[in-house]
């Protein structure tokens, strides 16, 4: 399965989740329009044919250390500490990491408003 097809499966999985916006919804243009968002913040996207997810910094470091991911550089010359480029290609890993990212970004948004 191609990365885009696997990402589309994630889109289908999260489409009905509370607060989640998926690519292709009306009014979504510009940066992040092809990403999965929760409460307006990106939690998962495709970049360079790979899944990229937002997770806590320590978790990103651990996943890089285990070989499950690599640092994500948005083209500015340095790694973004809370973003992971997923290097595993199995659907189960993608779903688990995307779900973890949804929970992280969703909970961070809630706690910053309280």
C-alpha cells in the first residue's frame, strides 16, 4: 500500500472523532489543509511520503532511539523536537502513533485553554 493510501485509511479512521478535521473538508486551504487536525492543530500529516506525527518530546526521542522514527525537519535546517517522521510502514504502527498524536495534541489544546 502506498503512503498516501495508508494516510487516507487514517483519515477514514479519524473522520468521525470529536474535534477532528480531515483533508478535503470545505474551507480548508493553505498550510495544513492536507493534514489531520484536532481542535485546529495538526496532529498527523504526510511529508516526503512518510507519516509525520506530533508527540511529546521525550516520546519522540524514545521512538527515534528505537528506530521507529526519525527527526522531522520542516525544511528550516533543524529538527522539530515534538515531531516524528515515522519510518515503519505497517498500518498498525501508523494507526497507533496517529492515535497517540491525536490524544497528545487534543489534550494539550484542552489544558492550554483551562
